[in-house]
C-alpha cells in the first residue's frame, strides 16, 4: 500500500490556494515568523531602561564578571553561565512582551487552536490517553503495583543549543530551483559638463555580476513510539515540531556558516560564510583567542569594504568563543566587548566596536592555531534562498510493522556568498 501522508501544516507554501504566495507575502512571512525573535530582541535591547529588573540584574552580573576578568578558567566558566542567564532572561521577556513571539515554532503551533486540532488529530489519531484511574489493592506489591500507570512529565528537559542564525543573513524568497542574484561591483561615474554645448560621455564604469541560488532539499524523518504519543497526548506535538525545526535550522546554519562546498548530505554544496569571507589573520604567535589583542579584532573592520561600516553590519561568533574573548582589552585596558547595559543603543546582548554580536551554535568553535573564530560584515553580502518554507507531515503506514508513527519534514534551501570583500573572518595564525 502506498504510504499516505497527512500535512500537519505547511508554512509559506500556499498549497490549496492556487499556488505559492506572492514575493511580498513570502518575504513578510519569512522575516516575521523566523526572524522575528531576533528583531524583537534587538528592539527590546535598544530600550534597555525598560527591561525587567531580573533581566537588568543578569546584565549587571555579566558586565561585572567581564570587567573584572583576569583570565582564570573559573572566570571563563562564570562568563558562560552569566551569558546563558542573560539569554534565558531575554527569552522570558520576549515571551511576556510579545505574546509568545520568543517561543519555538512548535510551541506557537500548539497555542493556535486550529493548528492544534489538526496536529493533535493527526498525531494521536483517536488513540487518546488511557484514563485508567486504577485503585490498587496495594501500591507497592503485586497485583496492585502492576495497575498503576506511570505519568509522562509535561516538561521535556534539554541543554541543547538553539539554531536559526541563518535568518540574520540576506534571506530572500526564490520562485524556482535556480535563481540568479545580481551583485553590483561598480557604479557609473558622473562628470561635470563645463560648456553649454559639451557632450555627456557614455559611462564605461558601471559593472556587476550574478550569483546563482540553487535550492536543495533539507529533510528529516522522525519515528515516534505510539506509546509515547498515547502517554504524552498534546505535549508530543510541541516536542516533535520543535525537534524538527531545530534539526532543519541546524543543517541550514551549518551550511550557511561552516559549509565547505562539498555536494553531500552535510554541506549541500554550500560554501559557508566562515569559508567564503576574506581572512583577517591575527598577529603571529597569537594562536589562541586569549592571546589576541585589540588590533587583531580591529583587522576585521579594516579588511571589509569601507561602505560596510556604515550599514547594519554585525558579528557572528560561537557562544563559547564569546566567553573566551571577553578578556581582550584595548590599549587602556578596557574590554573591547560591551554588554547592552554599557551600550544599550546597539541592539545586541553583547556588541563589539559598536556592532551587535550574534551567537551562532553551528559556527566554528575551535580555539587553536589556524582556527576561524569570528566573522564580521554586511548580512546582505551572503544570500540565503528559501523556496517553500517548512512542510511537516505524518504517516501511519511507513512503520506499520512497529508501534511507531513517522513524521516527515522538509524545506528547500541554499546559501551562497555574494561579495567576499564585504565579509571578514578573524583567523588565528598557524604559529
């Protein structure tokens, strides 16, 4: 029998209404739904004085540890913990201020009554939760102990990194498998015409090129025990959707930031930003992040095109490397990294030289010789194409011989660098 798949929801693809969304609608939905968390956080941090007292306290703790940093291993650990506290508090603030905007897509789905009904119906399929309120003859011995049902906790704990930093890059909708993106390399030159009869010369300066976004499928197939579905009831909806979204986001982040260009299941043929940008190599012998100096990080700003410094540029760094770099100071002994408490107008939890720092869980995390530790530049210099958005489906047939239900999700994605000179990658020297 051919497997039957029931879509739980299809974000952005416009199925059932005569085709895909218009470019304008698609772009709006992508940015609003996926990029909203980061945009909202930036907006909140520009109004630091309005943050909750607990959140400000977390920022004060982070700032204090940073400013008193002396290089001890225990201080690095304390910095990581303090940074996580700030991230947690910001997530809670977003949830309160934005009616759930900071929640995962899975969490937002189960708070949508219509989506909850269709998702729950597909997942539970009338199995329902056993409602046996057995009154045991004796709770600690047979036969009474065998009649007591174990309850499934409503909480699913994890200490896993969150992904989705690709949304901070140059996201754009694409209408077909191959899309050419124009890249301007030179403007026309204007000249004075000094006499009334003077002629205007034809311009020969304006120039450009194109890059091609060729979207490939990112897919996840997840099999879930029916017993878990029976016992977990509606909570399994959020957990499965959240796992799916994080799996897709991780693969997209890996391709966009660390891809090595290999056409395989890991890289998808993408050359990530850290491998595409122009190298800004730190001074010789500074082979660890703690050994780098102010001028090494400043090289990233002097490596990129001058126009990049006047745009909404940012840094991308792995979270653990942010903590390792906190001790870097300028010539006056002041830490070059600033928290939102110290520079609230920037819009990032941490900023460097006035530009926000985006923690990227899928970015390189090595702190050794030749490692690529941070990237800086204009997000629009790296193009991300999304063809359909996310589609999520369930099947009762593909795992018929086992007590499992299959969930399948996919999107069509590509990431391509547009201009290497608009992106710089701080790289530690080989020796």
